[in-house]
C-alpha cells in the first residue's frame, strides 16, 4: 500500500451502499448462484435450459452455460474444476443438457 489517507469516509460508504453501489464484481459461488438463478428464469420461460452460447438477450448467461459444459467434462474425468456434485445436481433439476450437440435438432 502507499500509506495515503483515503477520502472515503464511513458516511460516504453508507451513502453509496444505500443507493445500491456494488463494490466488486461478484465471483465464485456468488457469481455461480447469480447465473443459476438466471438459468432458472430462462427455464421457467422456455421450459428447457438449453441456452444458446450466443444468447442475445443475455450473452453472459450463454457463455456461462457453455462454461458449465466444459467444466463438466473435467468433473467427469476427475480433473480440477469448480463444478461440484451439488452444482451438477442443481443443473440436473432443470434437465440441463451437458452436451450442446443436437440440442437444436441439428
């Protein structure tokens, strides 16, 4: 650290938090839970969880779904992955397709 004093006071922090300021980009479990909730909403609307990788209304969700599939391969091979049995079970409750092949009738 540079040992400089900050102009950020407790009052300023409280004021920012009161208007919903987000201090840092969510990561780890928080981010996973956020995208899982988005997938649940997608499933409720479309009756499936097969989000296209390039899903225009929510590109981040499409990338996240693609990442889950890639991580699942590591999971099944016993390689290091952030995907857990609990996360796999949660995705399976939505009838998540672990392979993108033939999901669009191709």
